[in-house]
């Protein structure tokens, strides 16, 4: 296994910058800040270390694919794109402007976005189609689909696992952002998902469950790809909704946030280890 | 009275009512604690929620179900059509952030074909209130009708005092001989502005709030089109299958013609942004609509458009 240890400081610095971008997008109309923060490390790791995707190979049929099925965490993706040179940083300021295409869910007007999303439970099946074609053509591309834990309520996610198993899609990796929350409440308080590892295993997948904020753990897991010949790969990444901002971490009521300018300034300081922000903006907990 | 207050009061006084949601709690925030086991949240499972609602209705309940308009009408479409439509069960669909109200979410969340889809289902009834007062005025009759019903929820506030709701009847706001505007839902707000601007330009202006799209008030449509030189249809829906189509069907059915100018989304989704910017970008502010009808610009000032309380 390659060592990622020397890369970790760089990854951490990138992830911190991505979190800054996310916080800056959480005003002037707001964004899904909590889910974006839980997925940030995962997305930074995958694009920086694992996936063969860069600004020069976006049109190559041999590149890897990442499908962001949960969709509402797209600020983490845009922040990562900005840091890795796929997207001009200045465009992040166009969030929600009619002059650009940066809004609450992903769309293919942004180079590097493979498919639009926002309606949950769609991209696991789109990813299956891409993985099937790669198999038919004998390609080596890796296909990732990031799925929210709340998203697993949708039946199509489980249909996709059945089909991926039937077609032995070991070139496909479903990554579950297991941040323990769906829009309004903790997943286990509404539609319990556990034991999640066992569920995927019973459906025929090869499963790894890891700390989704540890670059070392991410690297160890993804370096073992493909986990088992002929099996769908599943990574359950245990994460924290709102990771990096103690004032919103694990808070059910901080789902979609539209902070004021002062709060954004304070949250940026909080991100860098200063005092906890006093949030006064109305909490919005709707899906 | 708000939507949530009316629903709470109705459900507490009539135990046939079951409040359901596919984890969309914006409209029913305080209901879980008040309704006990007659509040059911199925999680993010729109199809299963509709199937379960049909099962509850089979046992004599009136399920009032909540989800985002696009997922309720499209993801669960076959369940609505097959499980509520075919057996004609009183499943009541409360459809959240329809049309332009999905503002910055993007095309996945834009329900701009919901009227077309829902009115195509036999037995289904379809309603689109102009604002929260209109909604609350209409709901008791809708909830108590024996059919499945689709309600394009609109909880925005306007100053307009609506007249009592009569089943299958449109609300005629004014009559005019030059232009009559037919509209429903959110854009009623802008239609009031259009009416003022056109009046100031010396035109005789009619305005009709359709309210009920199925059954539709054919007489109101015929009267409007036959008494005005120009009829305008105004809707945050695709041109296909919505009000413009309904008007065309009614005119054809009665073998009459009229000059009709539609304002609708023609073969496109709208640009995602905050609601005021969406209306401006798509040309749906009252001032823009009025000037398109007039064919010239005016000195009129577009009043501020409020940002929805719930963005998503």
C-alpha cells in the first residue's frame, strides 16, 4: 500500500480552504452547509488522491467518474473544484446569481460535474450504466457514486445494489456519507438504517466502514480497490454533519442555513479554532 | 389562519384525517406532537408514502400527504395514478414549493408540469390557490370531497381579500373588454400588478383567479375570452398541459376562437435563483408582463417581491 502520510498536510490544507468556500456560500440565500461540511474531506481525498480526473482529461472516455447523488452537498464539490483548478475561484461568488450556474444542486454547466442531481436515489443507477459500459468495453475506469445516508430511504438505492451485484460491478464504488442525519432529524430516530454494514453485505457488496474525516483511513480503504473481485464496493464513511464548525455540528436544526455577514465572518474564525459563533439567523429545517 | 393551523384543527376534530409526510416537515412543523399516531413520517420514500396513503384511505381515512411538488407528482406518479386514481381514493396531495417557488434548487426540484400530469389522471381533482388566504378558503371543501386531490400549495401572503370558494368556480376579480388575464397560484401577485399598470395606461382589464383547474370553470373561460379583445394566460408551468392548454381545450370544445397570449415556460426549465431574480430573469414580474402585453415600456415601478420564507 502506498503511503499517503506525506500528503496529509496538503490534503488538510485543501480541505480547510474548501470549508472556507462552503461557509462563504452559506449567505445571500444560503446553502446546505451541514451536509457539505460532512462530505468535504471525502471529496477532497477522492479528487486529490484516488480519481483520475483533472481539467485536462474531462472529455476522455478513459477518465474516472464521480457522481454526486446526494446533490445538496455540492458546495463541497465546487470548493474542491476551485482549489484543484477545475473551476475559477471567482465564480464561487456567483452563487445563486442568474448570471452563472452555481446554485443549490449540481448541474453539468460546471465542467467536471458528470450529471445533475438533487432528486435523491437517481445517480446510483446512472453510475451503474456507466460502470456497465466500462465493463463491456473492457475499460479500467473507476466509478464512484456518493450517496447520502438519508438518501438510502429511497428504494431505488437498494434496487441499484441488487443490480450492481447481479452484474458483478466491481469497478463501481458506492460511498455513503454516513453523517447520521437527514433533513429534519437523526436517521436512527426516523427510518433506522443500522446495521448498515450488514445490510450491504447481505445484498452482496464488499463493504468497508471507516472514519470519513481521516485521510489515512480514506487512503487505506480506497487503496484496497477493488475490494473483492466481482463485487460492488461500498465504503461507509462515518462523518459528522457540520464538521469543522462546533456551533453547527450534529445539530438537526442546521440543515439549510442562510447566515448573515457577521455570522459568516465569525464562522470563518471558528473554523480556524477561535471562539464558538453565536448564531442568531433563523434556523431553517425544511427539505 | 395558516395552512398548519387549519390542518391541525381539522385533524384534531375529525379522526378520519391522517397527516403524512415524506420527510418534508415545513408545512407541518408542530403537528407531530399534537396528532400522535395520526402523524406518519415515512422518511424520504414518496412512492411508499402514496401506497400507504391508499391503504389508509381503503380503511376509511383521509390522508393528507406532504412532499416537494416535483417528487410527489413525478417520482410517485404511478403510485398516485394507480393506487389513488384507479380506485378513486380520497388521498389529498399537498404539494410543496411548486413552480417558481422552488427558486434556487434547480430543475430537479422544478414542478412545472404538475398540473399537466395531475389533471390527466381520471378521478383526480386539481387546485392552485393564489395565496395562503385563498388556500385556507378552499381546503375544507377539497379535503372533504370523495376524490383524490392535488393541491399546489402556496402559503404566500397577499393583501387581497378573496371571496368564498365555490366548487368548480373561478374567482372573477374584475371584468374588462380590452384584456383579461387568466391565472392561478403564485403569479396572482404579479397579475394584480399587471392589472394596475394596464389600467393606468387606459385599458379595461379583467382578471380571473382560476383556483380550481379540475374541475375547471368553463363558463368563466368562455366569458373572459368572448368579452375581451385579448386573453392572457399566466402560469408558472410549462406551456404544454397547463392553463394555456386548458383554455385551448375549452375553446375547441365550444367551437369558439379567441386571441390568446400565453405567459408560460416554453420547452425550458427556469434559471435557478432566489424568487425575485427568477421572476426578473424569466420576464414574469408584473411590470415585464404588462409591458409585453402593451408592446411598449412604461414608467411604472415594479413593487418588491418578497423572498419565500422557506427556501428549500
